[in-house]
C-alpha cells in the first residue's frame, strides 16, 4: 500500500528543490553549521520554506551528526504513580526541557520482550530511580550510553533511603508519636506488591528509631488494604495500640477511617501519622499529620545531576530539598 503523500516526511532535499538551491546550502542553514558564508536573505528563505513545507529534523540523523540525542532516560521501578512520584517527574521534566533535553521514562518488567529504550533511543544519560542489577548497568554501558547514574543493587547493604522519600521520614513519624505520649505503636504498611521493597525500607527505618528511643519494637505490625483495614485496626484498638506509623497518607487514611467506623476517635483513642504530605493529608477529615519531602526539589536535583553528566557541568549538591519535615495536623493533636 502506497503511503499517502500527506504523511511523507519532508526532507532537506525537498526544501532545496522547492527553492532551486543546493542541498548543501539548505543543510548548512537547517543544521546551523558554523563557518558558512550564507547571506541573511538566503538563510531566511530556507527557514521560511522549511516551515511552509512542514520540515522537521530527523532525530536519528541529528543524533548521528552531533553524537547527542539530548534525551535523558529515567528507569523506574514498577511503583504506583502516586503524588510524590508525579511531582518528582514533572519537575525533572521541566528542568530538562528548559535546558533543551527530553525526559523519557521506562519500567522494565520481568520477562519483558520489548527492546530496552536505552538501545533504541541512544540517550545521553541513563538514570536509575532505584538501584539496578549490575548486569543491567553493564548492558546499558555496552549499548553505547556515555553516562549511567545508578546504584548497583548487589552493593546495597541493608535498608537505605528510597530515593524520593529519604530516611528521615520514618524517624520523624516515630519520634512525634512518642513525644505525644503514645506508648504502644503499630506500623501500618501497604499490601501493594509493587512497593513491597519500599514498605520494607520504611518499616526497617521506623523499627530502628523505635529501638533506639525505647529499646522495644512495634507492638503490632501489618499491611493494610481496604478489605483488611477494619478488622486489623479493631484488633489493634482492643490490644491498646494508641499510635500508628503509616507507610504513606493513603494507608494513614485507611487506618483513620477504620478507627472512626469502629466508633472510636482520632486522635483521642489512636493517633495516626502518614508520609508524603499528599493533597489527601490536608483534605481528609480529620486532617492527617504527615511527613513532607520537597519532591519537586528532588526532581530538580535529579535533572541537574543528569545535565551535569551530559554537559560536564559541576555536579549539583543536594540541598534543603533532601530534608524531611513533619506537618502536624488533627490526626495527632495533643490529648
């Protein structure tokens, strides 16, 4: 089947043919080639005709000429696209766009058959949102990507921060509840298998803080979902649990809802502190105490990190955006 003429890519040769000038001259203008003595009038004619015909530069050819694709590839784990992740990616994309780069994301899946984007796009930089297997990093290097920024999965020792949320958050959650006089604490995780590693990381960090402060671990611990939250929280109330460290604001809202449906009060009977300070935290009734991390600032930092690799600019230093802050609201108000 013949491709419709309207869908045919307009080339520099088409522009040259329409103007009756050489292909080389058109190429020099469209590629902004330095050192060429082309008159201003000819340059304007070429640009105007290219615009009229709908000429668009061929990305692959441009990459071959310049050696740069001006693409940053961000490899994401299979995490849900929650508020903090969306804010992080939006800001990173904006910073890169202002510098003339495009942000592309991909999520590898076990057993996936698609060709990796680092092979098809030839990005200037590949970033790993989370640690990557050593063989994956080697494959990216072998494909010709000049800059790979990622931790090696096999080199990680024990729980660490989870990239977007930092280790400070669970410490603030635990210390706040202890300061409110809560003595029997529970950890409420998420049952979503996609974020199991993140839940394990935050749980471990919270346990570490509680052990350091009290010499004891959590009195109760469970992953919640809408089908189990009611029964679990009722059992916690019966067992005298008076404070919940929640994995994030969604889990905190589940716990608070279960307490209220059980006929108890928040924070009277049970105080709950969430994480991420999503819009839900301030809109929920009662409003949720939560940990705020400047995910937009982290997005800017990640983008600047990629740009420093692509352009040999100085590596950025992580600033205040890496610090977590506790935002106190109704769910943990003093008794």
